[in-house]
C-alpha cells in the first residue's frame, strides 16, 4: 500500500462479520516490505462460490485453475498473494498454485478444487512456493482479523483499503454482504487489475449466484476504466455460506431474490467506484453518462471510448472544458452516432445540442465545475433509448511516475 493516499479516497467503514467466514493475514515476504501480504479466508463447509475472471489471454495459472474449479461450485478457502502476480511463469507458476491448494486442502481436509487462489503484483516472476507455504503456516495460526486488515493486505499500489457492505431481507431473514477489493492501475473492463471478493451468509443456489454476479459485473466492474489496460489476474469471487438460514434462493420467483440481487449489485457498484477513486495519480473522479444510444451495449462502448481517451482525461486533469475532445471520442467509438443529433455537456450544463454549440453557450459554469473533484460528462446521441454510465478518472503526471517506478 502506498504512503500517499488518493485525494478521492473514502474512509473504510465498519462492516458486519459474515457467519461462516474467518479471515487471517500473514507476512509471506513476496516483496521487501514490512507488511502482511498473504490473506487467508476460511469458509464453512457447504459454502458455494461464483466468479468472473479476466478475458486477457495471457492470464495467470490462478485464473485458469479458478475458472475451471468454479464449475464444482463449492469453496472452503481463499488465499490471496500480494506483490507477485505469478503470471507468465509457465509450469512453475502452476506448480506454486497447486502447492498452495494442496497445503490448504490438507489443513482443512477438503478437496484441493475447493481452495481458490489469487495473486497480484509484478508479472513474469514465479511465485516462490516456499514463501507461500511458510506464509500459510503462519496464517493458519494467526488470530482472526477484521475486514479492513484483510483489505489492506490484498493491496499493491492501492493507497487506501476498499470495502463495501449491504443487507437484504430474504424470506423474512436479514442476510448480510461484506466485500473487499484491490485495484488502482491497469484498470479496464473484462475486468480490471483488481481482485474483488464478496462474502454473504445468504443461502443461494450456485447457478443463481453466478447469474446475479455476472449480471452485476456487466454494469459495475465492466464499466470502470483508469488506463484501458486489462490485467492477467483479474478476478471477482462471491462466496455464500448459507448461515443466514433463509430458504435457499434458486431464482427470481423466490421471496427476497430481488432484494438480494439489488444488494449484490450495490456492493459491486460501490467497490467498482472505489477502484476508480484510487486510480493511479487520480485527482478527479469522472462519471460519463450516455443516453440516446441505439442500445445499452452501444452506450457503454461509447462511454468507455470517452473514458479511455487520453485527450479527454488530460483535459479534465487540466480543468479545460474542451468538449470537442468528447465529440472526437464519441466519433471514434465505432458505434452508431450522428453528428447532427449529438449533444455534449459538463456538470449538467449543455455546451452543444443536436450537433452545434448553443447560441448562448457560457463556459464559465463548466470551468467552475471542472475545478472540483467530482466531474460529470453528459452525452446524448439522440438515436434511441440505450443508456449507460461509466466511471473513470483523470490522467496526471503522477500516473507516469507511479508506473515508471513500479518494479523499483
């Protein structure tokens, strides 16, 4: 974790314990830093799991194995290594993951396939299995920790711990959700350089949990970007222990299913926005709202084209209300757009409507808006009912400095 906290940071708020989940951390020493870098979450028997993973074809063994093991739907443990992504490390990387799984499985007396492993950090360096094994041995004996300590431990270039929680009424029972995430740079859809974990005591069928997580992912984690780069390790896992004793949710016809789906989506949205707020070098949090597109998917792609544009992001960093750069980004998105129907605004103030600047356009309100930390860009394509919201941050000199020094 960085010593410098993002100006967009949000304080970590207390989150409820989740029955059936025990968190512990330890220092494996993956890097030369005086902090814990291994997180171990022990899950009660019967815990079900769902997950979404990066589409980066150079993914890590952790992602490959996790993606395969999601199919058996059961989980007894999660291990997260910070400081080494174990990606692009060939058979040695896979052996390290399998060694971790075997050690935890022997400790718990469960199949190795029920142990999920994530790693994050430098690419191309094999994860040292001896350090992982020693770290796990320490974690097994460590006292349980709280959510904030676990959130700090999974971080790399993060500047603050990130967590979110929610509750829902399901069949007369109150179920709780608590989640942590890491992510700061190499952030783009499918998913981002982030590792996110949602824990709930809700009883729910694994197939339904997978459907809900995949749906929530599309409008939360897949709608954020810091620098347009996707990682080799991106993973979001949801674990449900069933300890709330509610009637198991199997579909939307079950009482409380809508409430649980809304709570899960809310937690994912909170986490996604926290990642953007910790974007490397970020000074401004930007919301890009697109309406009037031919479809929601088209609106999302246009929003991401704007959010990923270095010219748009540097203009925001420089507090320059250059809405022409937004026009440019819309036009390069490869999605249906009509120059003569396009409208652009900042902070709720329209600069151009239906393809031309407003006759009474006054840049002063926009300039004032851009001096703040919370920036909004509005785009109306005037073509249909499609809409989407995308979140990003500005691009500053600090982003270059952080990444130029990343391995040192």
